[in-house]
C-alpha cells in the first residue's frame, strides 16, 4: 500500500508536549520537601555569649533571624561563614570580617558602628515568652 501524499493525510491537530515519565512524581517530591527542610530551621537564634558584657553594653546576646535574611539561601552562609551549630563570637571577630562581619561591614550591609545603628538592633532584649532555642540545637 502506498502512503498517501501529505495533502491527503488526516491531521490530529498540533502535537502536545508531554513531560517524561516520572517527571510529575519527581516535581511533587521536590516541591513537598522544600517546606519540610525550611520548617526544620529555627526562625530566631540567640548567639551564645563568649565574654561577659561590660557595664555599658547590652546585657542580652545578639538575636539572629533567618527570615530577616530571606534574600539569601542556606548555602550563602552555611557552612562557609557559619557552621550549622550555635557558635559564639565577639565584635572583634566581626571587625575582622568573620561571622556577621563578613556582610555587616558597613559596605555590604550596615555595620555596628554605622550611624543610626544601636546596640538593640542586634542585641534584642529577651522577651518572657520567647522560645528557648538552645533545645533545638542540641
């Protein structure tokens, strides 16, 4: 049997694109796993005090918020700048460009000595109902 010329062939309409097998399942797994990983990260973390604060210094440790830094991904800071465990550090460390000082240097982001930045910007006073996140990091 001879094939019919192209002008006489029946057409079914434009050919639809279909995802490869397993693509839907893989996509669903990835979409569902991202929120689970994000939920395992505490929003706020108290930075451990490594040295007693002086008389004029704020008594509370600095409070870091992951969600205030939501323009970055986890790998932007972990494990290169911060290990994935609580580590204490001082302003001297920050002034040398370590820990928070790697970004909060007055150029990339506000620095501790910038105009308008007060101690309480980072050293947020402890609230009575604040969750003790030390338990989350043990």
